[in-house]
C-alpha cells in the first residue's frame, strides 16, 4: 500500500509488482488493488479495470477489476481494431456514462499497445491529474512489458522442455496404437485443445485411420473421414485461427495430418504455439515412420497384421521347404470364409475384420499345435499338417471348426466357413496335387453351403433385429396382414401378394446396423441419430441383394421410406418413381407404428391414425393408397 497520493510513486510500485512477481498466478489482481488504493487518495475513484493484450495482439482481455467492495471477476474483452482513435495514438480518452466519468489510459511500450487501465470516478479528472496518470501508466507499461517478455520466455522454455521430453518418450513406444494414444493424450493435457485428431494415410495417400481426443480425455474414432486441405504448406488454418491442420511430414513424404481445434471455447492458437505444434508433429511423424519401418521388418514379412496368422509370403517359403525334405505324410485343409462381403458392406469393415479374427481364432484352437495356419487371401485360410495321414482325424478337425462356428455369437453375421481337405505325401508334384484336390473339395462344399448360409444369415439378422428393436415382434406380422388386404383391394394377386407379404416381414431388416441405443431411445432423436436411422433402407437393400431368395424385393426395401412428394430417403424418389409395393408398405408401416406406439411416442387411436394418414396424403403418402387403406374393413382384420 502506498503512503501518499503521489501518482508517480503508485506507478513505480505497480511496475515493481509486475517485474518482481512474474510467476505469481494472481499478479493482476494484486496490481489493481495497489493501484486502486493509491489512486483513490488523489481522485474520487469508484472502480479500476486492468486489460492486457492477448498473444495475437488483436484483443485486450480484462484481467482484473477492483472497486470499493473489493475484487470483482472480469470477463471484458475489447477488440484492438475497434478502440477509440485516441487510444491507438497513445492518448487518454475520457467519456461520461450516466453518473460516472471514465478515463481510459493506454499502456504502450514503444509503439506496441500492451494493455489498458480504465478508471471510473464520480467527477471529471483534471488535465493535471490526467498527465500524472499518463506518467504513472508509463511505469506500469514498462513493468508489463517485462512481465510479458518473461512469461513468453518461460512459455518458450516450457514448450522446448515438453518437446524434448515428448520426443524421447515417443521413441521408446513399440506399438502404433500406443504411440498415437500417447501423443494425443500428452499434447491435449499440456495445451488444452477442445479437440485433437490424428489422420494417417495408406499407400495411396488416402485417409485410412483416424483417432482423436477431446479435452476431457474421451478418445474417439471416425468411419467417415473429412476432406483434407492442401497440406503442402506447414499448416492450414480452420475458421478464424481457432484451429489448424498440420501435416505429418517425414523424410519420405507426408504420412498424415493432425488437427488441433478449439471449436467450443473459440480460443485462438498463437503463432508461437503454432510453431511448437509444427515441431511436435514432425517428431510424431518421425516416430511413426521409425515404428513403421521396424514393424515392417519384424512382422509384415511373415505375418498377417489382422489375424496374427502366417501370410501368403511365408506360405510359399514353407511349401518350398517341404518340397526339399524327405517323403512324409502331409494333410492340407483349405477354408473359404462365408459372409465377409456382406459383413463389410452392411456393417462396415470393422465387422468384416471381426469375422476374420474370430475365424482365425477358431481354426487355431481346433488344430494341433504342430499345424501351420495361414491367411492365404482375403477370405481364404490354409492349414498345413505335416506327418498326419489319418483322414478321420482331418474330418474331425473340420467338424470341430464347423461346430465352433455355430456356437460363436460374437460377430455381426453368422460365422461360417466352407472347408476342403486332402491327404498325401509331400514332394514338389504331390503338394501341388494336394492343393488342387483340397481346393476343388472346398469349392464343392461352398456351393452346398451357400443356400444354408443364406437361410442362416437372414434368420440371424431377423433374430438380431427382434432383440434390438423396441417394436413388438408382432409388428411385421400385423403389417403383413394389413398389406395383403391393401394389395387385394388394389388388384394384386399371386406372386405380387407374396412379395408384398415378404416385404412387410423384412422391410426393416436393415435396422440391424442401427445401434441399440438409437433404436430404443425414449424421446426424440437428434439429427445425428436420425442420420444413423436413415441408413437402414440401404443396409436392408444390400442384405437382401446377397440372397437369391430375397434379391427380388431388395428394391422395394430400398424405397420404403421414400415420400410421394420426393422428400423421403435415401434416393429422393417421388410419385410413381417409388415402386407400388414400397408405397403400400409406407402407409401400412406408419399406421401400425402410430396405433401401437414406439420407444419415443405413445400410441394413438385408430381414428387419429387414419386422420394423420389423410393429412399426409399427397405429401408423404400416395393419396390413392391412403384412400384404399382408410376404406378397409378393420373389424374383419385380426
């Protein structure tokens, strides 16, 4: 506390506070308290507010307020470009608002504006006092410049230390996923970005992998990747400098990109921090490249990265080795995985990967320890069993694999594999002949398994949908009955009525790809959740296309959520572009949901449902089908 009303000494004491206490957390609060008590001895001072320039030199941020009640939280924010011209010229600016007088005192160090002091008084401040206050501000500005410089120096030192430590730790990690997670967690923890994400490229320079993290530590992945900007520069800004793309550059090229984004807090990323991030990304990219080269040498030469089984390259080496050894019995099993394409197309490649990994585990657990097991191709597996010539034992191994597939409940589609085997003697000509025999047997079994697998697949998906969905298991049965009645009224017969009934039973088959949480949510869906739901007609289309028994209704499934006015999904078809059977199912489905309720909406009466159908006739529904539906004799429909 100052002992007099000498404003020069107030300025000197304020400057000393800033210079000597740069590491203090509440330095600005301490400063305004000293300034207030010093200045109030000379003026009828009511309040003082202290502003400091931000890192981008674009805004003055209110740091502390002090008035007669004490310290007050400060959230003020002044854009430099909108300051009064007098302030920009390093002049004082005064004005009156209601009963108070205000004086704004800029804090300049040379030509650079570093801060601002705003005084609120009960009476005007004389010119003499204003000059004293300006001289006081000169001392404060010197102290503020020292403080900001020292803090920048400390920040730069901390950034350098963090960079060195991070780089050392990155080099010691031997798994790519661990490396990415560590980099994300440490950088977000240190710099508090709202969101940070790493995108890695494949050999075609397309995004093949993404992992991100939010400030609260929640790790996430993406199935749909954004379009990246031109990454030939050191960084590309997102929005108003609140986010940046920084390429992951190595000596051999760009391997990906990292996104730093303050999309919630809107905090800008300073130039000094941006330079630090560029260095960190370079270190991370080099660590990734080193790990890739090490892993490539260690694993990809002989192992399949997904299943952990031997790969085709190692298969050829083993076969060549077997040909050179003396004659001994050799058994071969070949397997072709069923359902991989539909798992990938409908549920995503993660589901297909799961299918492959589960199958690899089953084969591994079903074969003796001396067996060599290979992932021979995309969906093909190969087992070599040296010194085994007992066909009964080979058949038992195959049956064990089949049994374990039937027991498996961990995959999106049923786990199934078509197998073929051969038993003989090793040797150059013999091994080629054994492979041919096993392959032919596998292909014959594939043809025999195909129909059974289709039936198993559809039954499994229907069961999955029944377990997942809130809707009653009677929903599709009720729909089938109503749909057939409408079809008869419209003159449909024979195969058309059968197709309509089948469509009613399976129209929502694609909902197996929708998460349980969304399907059974109590309450309205968000737009993001609706986007997930809207995928189900296309998913149902792909599922039905996979089966010759269902492919003839796949187009009806695809169109059953189209609207008469063209505002439906997924194709935006309208009017008679929409197949007749799809238009019938659209009306029947809406009626059944309205009268039986859903997870987020109470059921309504039969009369109310008919009124709603009539209201939407001509927009959502085919008006003629609505007319026919409303004329049904519901008393005679069970």
